[in-house]
């Protein structure tokens, strides 16, 4: 199977780089997105997200005619679904985008096609997707009915790339490929081998779904331990950064770093898919989410306690993004903390975020030198490189709350 035409549904942080990488291997790629602006931007050879080098690959593949975007799905040999899987109220997974994508591609499916779900999904979503497709196309057989002889092959292959390193991780990382049958898995491996240099490891769809959720839950639980330690150490007057460095000298200990909370659209979301599936059993995973979600409030209380010593302090907040050296504000604990400080009117709030400029208008941003000069209280919320380079002499007269441990 040569996969002459590949269609990627959802051209966001995962879908667009994936589409571009297939196109860079001289595959005809049809990118599908429900947003006309996104479609127009890509067809001009431009991009709507920030990811190093992605603009170059998109411009080249659009110009050469290998990548093209459209609103309406068209026939292809393989369909990759990379749409959002957020949660609704009470942390219940919202699969409406997967359902909409399934219904959109169903009319153009034909015998022999492969459909891969890439979106991070609760266990059972791939089977649900197959059921949606089958309900729309009773003239075709799917793995749940036809087994190894089905007309359509279906697999789950979760994305695992780190924002900021997407293009290299797409190629280098191992991929877990969970087909609904063995033939489904084998076909999906053939597809990914177009560009993946890492190993493609075959399992079933449910295990592949759980594997992705486990990876991000593992990180969340480990960060929760670090965050809890930071609160304990604060009470016991111990430097948590030194403590973790020392404990990590043990050959089998590897504690992660505390911070102001866990942000981004993955680690703060995915563990809830496990909790939602198995609420009674997922005790530790649930507790870790709560520890990490409560950390911003703890930071706010620290700042308020320090502010009480002043009449109306200037509070300099350093960083807004969800982690260092990126421009992504999604689910950012730093942004949540700043918003709350402004709403509480704790003092004069000055914010420096060197990676965010155009289009941010919620409150004014200041340059680093001004914040360092004017602030009575300095709060490090993100460990951007610019902040790490600050001359520590400047900090002498200030109250410092360093949630990332960059100025130990
Ligand atoms: N964080 C800490 N302390 C740490 C590490 C991270 O507080 O020691 C915080 C960060 O500041 C940030 C949050 O956790 O707010 C998440 O950052 P991250 O770098 O851990 O992860 P993401 O969300 O950028 O990407 C993760 C990755 N998953 C794992 O490393 C297991 C990535 O490989 C996944 O593809 C991605 O989620 C995803 O799309 O699911």
C-alpha cells in the first residue's frame, strides 16, 4: 500500500506539522480544517501557530503542490484525525470534535481506506469512532463487524511530541500503534514509516489509548510530588531545589521540578480521562490533579502575605506562558495567577512576558528592565532564559518569590 493521498483532519498543533511532514516526503496531503481562516492561511503557505521551522516546511510543501488545505473532506487512502479532545464541566471528556470529524469523512470513505485517530482520547474512543463511521456507511464493513476482512482499517496512534520540538520529535520518537485488528495495525505502521525513524510498536487500540494517558499522568503525578514537596519545604524552612538536587543524586530517584502549577493542553487535561473512566480506582491520579490545580492558589497566598508588609507594593510578575521559552498561554497557571492578582487589587501589578507581544491586549506588558527597576516584590512564574540571566545584584533590595527556582 503506497498511500498516494493522505488526509489530515484538524490542522492545529499536531495536525499541521504531521500534514507538513507527510507532504515533505512527497505525499499528496489534503489538510482539512473547519476554520476557513486557517485553510486560507495554509493555502497562502503561511501558518497560524508558533512552532520552530514549521513555517519553512509549510511554505515549501504548499509551493511545491504537495500540501493543500480545504474545509470539505475529499477522498484519500488514509485519514488521520487530529482534532481537540477537551473536557466539559466536571471534567467529562468532550468527544464532539471526533464525532464531527468522523461524520465529515464518512461520505468520502471507500474500500481499502485507513482511518487513524491521533487525538489523545479516553479508552474506548477508537471503537466509538468506528461505530460512528459504521452508522454513517452501512455499505462498508468496519473491523468491529468484518474483523481482518473489513473494508475499512482503523487504528489509534497517539501523538507524543513536545511543543517547541514537534518537527524533530515527530520523526525521532517511537510510535505506539494500536489497530482494531492486526491488519489495521500493520497498515498504520506502513503509513507512519513514511517519515518515522523511531520504532513503531504494535498493540491494540485500547492499550494505545491508555498508553498516551499513562505517559501524561505519569508526568502529572511526578510534578505533583515536586509541588507538594515545595509546600512542605516552605513550611519546614528547607530549600526545595537543593533538596531535590540532592535526592536526585540517588541512582533510582528522579524527582521533577516544582512550579506555580501545571499548564498546557495535555498534562492538565489527559489524567482526567482516566479519572472519568474509572473514578473509584484512579485515586492517586485524581489527587495529583488536585495538588497541581491548587498550586496557583498557594502561590497567590504567598504573594498576598508578602504584599501585606507594604502600603501598595509594585508587584513584578515575570512570565505568563505555560512553560519556558514558548509563546503558548493555554491553561497557563502564570496567567491565572496574574489575572487573580489584578482582580484582587493586591498592589500595582507589572507583567513582563518576552515571548508574547502582538495581539495580547488583556493588560499591558512591560519590558524586563522596567519591571526589575520598579518592583518591590518580584514573582518568577516562568523560567524563561531572559529571566535566568538577570544579574542577581538587582534582586538585593527586593522581596523575591521564585516559583521556578531560577535564582537560588
Ligand atoms: N512542569 C513542571 N515541572 C516539571 C516539568 C513540567 O511544573 O518538572 C510543568 C510545565 O511548566 C508546564 C506543564 O508542566 O506547565 C507541562 O509541561 P511539559 O513540558 O511537561 O509537557 P507539555 O504539556 O508541553 O507536553 C506533554 C509531553 N508529555 C510528556 O512529556 C509525557 C509531550 O510529549 C506530549 O506529546 C504532550 O504533553 C501532549 O501533546 O500530550
